[in-house]
C-alpha cells in the first residue's frame, strides 16, 4: 500500500491530537523550536519515533508542498459509512447535517470544504468512489488536519445514496444556478447539502434527485464562485437557520 504522509506543522499537530496511528515523525535538522517542540513532545509521549532529516528528504516527501520543517508518516485514512454518519448525528441529538460532494476533483477544494464542514459541525461528508478527489496528503494539508475529525464516506453511486438518505427522512438540497436564492429557502431539520464539481456543477441525475435547488446570486462580472467558497456560504446558512440565536426584541 502506498505510504501516506502529512506535512506542515498544523496538520501534523492535528493528526497527533486524534490518536491516529503514526509510524514516524520527520523533523528538519536544527528546527527544534516553536510548535516543532510541541510536536516532538507529543510524539515522545506517544512513543512515536522521531527522525531528524535534511531539507532534501522533506522536500521529497512533500512533493512541492510547504512542509514547514516537519512531516508525519501515517496509516492510510479510514473511510466511514453513511450509516456511521447518521449514527453520529443521532448520538449528538441533532438533526443530521450531511454534505454530499458530487465530483469535486481538486484536492485543495476537497480539503477546504472538509475544513469548513468540520468547523460548522457537519456530521459527515459523502464523496464518490470514482472520478473525484480522495483523501490524500494534499487534502490533509489544505484541511489543516480537519479530515481526521470528520467522518467521510465513499460511495459507488451518489444518486442511490440520496435515495437512501431520503428514506432516512433527510431533505436533499442541491447547489445549482437554476435554483432559488439560498437566503429565501428554509434550511432546517435533517438536511443533506449537495455541492457539485468545480466546472460542471451537480450532474443531471443528481439534480433530479434533489428536493430543492439553491443558488448563490451573482452580482459581479464573474459568473461563479470557487466550489469551496460556495460550500462555505451554504453550510453556514444552514448553521444560521438551525443554530443561530434569534435577536431578542427590546
């Protein structure tokens, strides 16, 4: 199985906090200060081997990414199931809030979306098994380690998964230019929010499965937002409607 590395101080710190199996920590020779010391301290407490290496070794591991003098060799990411995501929501006594990504191909977009989803309290993310970004080193980096705090399920068919979620009483909302302005739509209760690919949006079959379509209105000369930016806006609109405090009358 291909080795998997996490690079960068914050991502390595986050993965250390989770208790995930880490085979070895690589530290740049001489970089024994600041947050690197914190990483070394946690690694020593957990009995993780620490190896001081030259910059060329870290450059080779990071494959061009900014490594900030540290990398971790970890066990492969373990995906969850859709049922595990639903169970997590049930245990939290909250209505399920699930993110479905229909063909996000850019690992940086996937990582950024997972980071926002984790911060917003999304219970899980669903991605397709094929023709989409998977959890890789780049995703760990761009998510600042959030992938280790987020349940991510990989499914063979997004449309079939949507049908399954409907049977579990979730409402399906898709982001699409033909939809209604998102701030005019009620987004409360058990929700799955579908975000499409960077260029094509959600596929026709997936769109037909959605209960509602939402759009983010564009008022400038650029016709669309980056997928991760669009996801952030819609995710936090769901948060606002479900968890935001109503202003008290005075």
